[in-house]
C-alpha cells in the first residue's frame, strides 16, 4: 500500500503512484476476444519509443465489448445516464522500461462526453458509437456497436464454458489480463497512466460473432475476424485510475 491511499498493490509487479487516484470506474460484463497477429503487422501501429510485448514470441490483439459503469472523479458522485455506457475497444500489449501495459487502437463508446474529453485530455482514440451490452444470465452476454461515423461495428454474443478462475503467472491469461498501465501518444509525447483493480476473475468462453468490422482498418492480417482464437468472459472489476504522465520530453 502507498502512504497516501489504502489500495492493496501487492499483486502488481511494479511500483504504483503514491498519490491518490483521479477517477473511479467499474468495468463490467466483459467479453475478451483475442487473435494472434504477426509482430511486424502490429508494430507500425505503436508510437515511437514503445515496444510490442510478446507471449512465447507471439503478439496478440484483443476486441473487448463491455460496460463502463459509474465513471466519476474521485471526489464526485456518478451520474445516471452519463457515468455508465457501452464501450468496445481494440487493444494490443506493449511494454516500456519493464512496465507492461495496454495500447488502445480504438475505443468505441456510447458517451459523447468521454469521446470529446478523453482524446483531448489523455490522447485516447475514442470514437462515438451506439454501443450496448446485454446480460442474459451470469457470464452470458450479447453485444452490439455501430460507430456514428463510418459505421464500423461489432455484433455477437458469448457465454462461459467453465467455472471462474484467476490467472496464474506465466500463463497466456496472466499476460493478457494482469496489466495495470496504459500508454498513449499525446501532444507529441509518449504517456503512461496507471490503473488499479483486484486480479481478474474470468471464465473460458465461446463466442458467436456475427459482425466484426472494428479490425478491418488496421491491416493486421487476421483472416477470420468472426472466429477469435481465445475467448474469456468476466463479470468485472472496480477500478481506480490516475492521469497520464509524459515519459519523454517532446522535441
């Protein structure tokens, strides 16, 4: 724990900020879908100074539909119809100075406030979309998103096929899930932000993907965008986040 907040950071393999976080949010009703991609095809999408993170020599890209819930600044309450919305992201896995993290290629969200504010304040590539996740039973979800401009979309459903578990170190699931930072390229400089939550509890799952055009514009060589190689579902985590901070001085 830090001297200024009461968060348990013992499961995080690097030092977290000592100051209090700036935002609270819940990530709920998640479907994680992943494809293995050739490193040389994903590397051009990385900002300079950021390295692709590999698992057993393989790079991965994920498409994750979920609900962002109760988003609010640390000292303020969450607001109905503003603080909770569908968000569908495309991400890959990166590392800088030994700190593994996530790089978002796109974040499609049904929140005009977030889509306006996050790119300007954090450099996150948000795009407005009509995005919604429906819960049918425990760990069974359906999801649909259509981007307002251009119409890129994702539609399908997923359900658990096993019991909940927690990732063990040195497994693919640990590599994909246990990441407590994100990277952005903002105002000409590489930035890092930290996130805190308890270790993920997830279940192996199956997905029936009907439409997936979110990946098309990235030219990642994925031949079967409707057939993810790895599928997991999770009921979610409560999250604390910090502001982005520059890692290099812009020229």
